[in-house]
C-alpha cells in the first residue's frame, strides 16, 4: 500500500512531467537552412525613413551580420549578390507619437520602426527544392516610452533594444520555421 507521502511525491512528479512536457507547445524550431545553401550576401540595410536615427542602420547591419555569423555559422557571408541567399532591405518607418493618455495629457509615447526585407534564393526562387522561396516582408516593432522623456533621451535608451529586437525578428523571418 502507498503511503500518503509517497502518493503526494508521485503526484507532484507526474504534474511536473506534464507541465514540462506541455512546454514544447510553445517552443520554436531551430535555424533551418538546407544543406545545399553555402553562402549568403547581406546587403547594407539603408535608412530610408522620413525621420532618421543615424545610429540605427549601422548598428542594425552589424548586429544582423554577427547574429548570422554566430547562429548560421556554416554559411559563408560573401560580398557577391549572386550568393545562394541574398538579403537586402531598408528601414522604411521610424516615427513616434502618443500611445497613452491620462488626465487629458500624453502619458506614454511609442516609437515605431519598420524594416522592409527582400530575400532572394538564387538556388531555387520558388522554394520547391531548396526552401524558402523568394519573399519580401515588413518587420515592424513598437517601442513605448514615458511622455516625460524627450525623444532624444528615449532614442538613446531604446536603441540597444530596438537593434536587438529588430535583428531577432529579421533573423527569424529569414531562417526559422515556426
């Protein structure tokens, strides 16, 4: 016969196993690059937004190249736009506005950033034998900050977060199967 203490231990272990096992529902797949793909060209992502943060484009380009080098290291980054994969794009939106009002005053502001990505698969533009197919996509993120913070201060505070988040979004758009 099982004692109450042993029953409770078994129950706790069973519940923990179910919780841990169910976490897989929310997990993401790893980087997915077909074996045939050997090279990638990352064109400079230019800032074509109406408002320009002069630090954003250089930092975004550097961080994206580093991320690809670290997490898709078997790909050779080359300067030839005829590489197996060719990635280009531009920052198309960089603006801010009020996002929250309290007591008839702005309480929070939001910085909106959009990067338009163009992906070309020179091995198979259709993606039928070597995925993915050519595509264009916008990656957009919003970054909130207090209305009492100046836009200059907010940009300085948010820039590392903007660069990291946009880099992750672009990388996932390029290489992850969700």
